[in-house]
C-alpha cells in the first residue's frame, strides 16, 4: 500500500489491536482506490468533453472559413496593431498571395496600403483604415489603391468595420474590391 499499489491488502491474522490496524489500512486502501477510480473516470469524462468542444470549435472555424472563402470581396481582419488576423481566398487572389501564412501576423498597411499610385508614401498616420480603427469608426473609401504581392497596384474600394469584443475595441474587418475596370468607365 505504501508503494502506491492499492490492490494490496494487509493480512488480518489477529483480532487484537494489530488486527484492527490492518483492517483500518484495508478500509483506507478501499477508500483511496475508490477515490482514484472516481477521479480517473472524471478526468476521462472531462477529457472527452474537451475533445468534443474542441472538435466543434474546429468545425465551426472551418465553416466560417468556407463562408468567407465564398465571398467575392477580399476580406481580412486586423488587430489593434494593424496585424492581419485572418483573410479569405478572394483577399489572397486579389492581392496575388498564394498562402494565408504570407499575410497572417504581418502589418498589412506596409504591405498593401503603403503608397499612392504615384509612389508617394501613405504613412500609417494618414491611413484611413488605421485612423478608423483607432477611433472605432466605420470607413468607406473609393479613391485609393492597394498594392499586390508583385508590386503592382489597383484601384480599391474598401470598407473598414470596427470589431468589438465584450464592449472593447479589438480590431477591424476590412472588405475590398478591385474597381479598376469601374474607374475606366
């Protein structure tokens, strides 16, 4: 019992005080064995619950990505630092990136909104997306360009919507379209 083997029992060979002590050790071993079994069952049950919840979360995330990827507009999210937190397939296609990993975690302003068509710099302080983010305001723009991975630009129409969680501003969701053909008309 002292070594942790709760299947062992002390032999009761006498009916005196030593026999009663042996019987007490056996009751303690029975109680401990029952508690350990209950604890193991509870841990197994909670582990199964966590696995089910995790699987449901993964499935929900996958469903959300399918919905996002079905949209024609490019969609991406940014945190309060302007780092991209998610993007959809249209975002990758329009910006000519091949993988989400090329964008996730990176400051998007410096990648796609850093310059005007003539090459002059758009600073982070001038960026309407980041200004709206800091104020928690919706932004709609139709007269700027976004830059692609291949260093070409296109006329972009975009909306930026603030994201709140539990009443606190946590980032923004940006939807955008390539409106180059529309601008030609």
